[in-house]
């Protein structure tokens, strides 16, 4: 039997925070009639940007992530502000977090970060022809170090656990497999 969407009996917003709110949906199973409460994190969409220079270097960011109480190596990214398109947010996040611009911003698609408990999408962009354009403009809650690495080093960095953020790994997957059209960088050595 093919699963079907559950019927939402009631939905209420519980709490709002700066970057997300929590909603409780009471829903009924179409298969057996059982009723269950689902807790949903509602958020604006997110963006991730792979800044790639003309000489095939990737502009990465190292920053503190309090959820894991440690530093991570990522690509620039953040929330899509109300009224902005994902592409506008990609340009903004690239400039704010790295001080870089790009000649072209190419969409690589979108994924659901965690559809079991979140309602948003994460859009990935390739910032082709990235170049140093100015200074970083970090938010007060950000401490970001810009790191430059060759594109060809990225798969090994993922394999070694130097890059562990799942949405960043998905972004590189989209680039290597879908944008380039093959798996050349992901094959075992």
C-alpha cells in the first residue's frame, strides 16, 4: 500500500525564536486512524554557496557552531531574508561571510534539510569566478575565518572528516555529480 498524507486536525504555533518557530500539528493516520502530535521547526529557506575561483579554488569558511560546541569547515550560507529570493540571499551571504563576489551565480537545486521535523528548503548555488571584492561583514554571532582550498582536495577532505556538515556535503555532491555530470572526483584512489 502506498502511504498517503496524514489529515491535519489542528495546527498551532507554539514558540517563535529569531531564526525559527515551533509548530505543533495534530494529525490522523489515513491507514489506521491513530492520532499523533508532530513538532515542526518552521524556518525561512536557507542557502549554501560554493564559491569557485577562476583557478579552481574553493572559498571555505571555518566557524564556531554552538550546537556541536566546535568549529566546522563549511561553505558560505545562511537564511533567506523575508522578501529576498534564494539567489539574492546567496549573493549577500557570499559577500558578508567571505568578502568575495563572483562573476556568475548558478543554481544547483534545493534539498529538504530534514523533512521529518522541518518545513524549509536549502538552496545550493555555484558562485563561478569568485574574486576578493572587499571586507567580510559578519553578524555579531559569527566569527568566521576564510580558508582557500583546491577544488580537487574537497572529496578527500570529506572522506577524512574535515568537512562534516551534511548540507555542505550535499552541495558538493550536487556540484560534482549533477553540475559536472560525473563522479570523477568521488571515485576511490
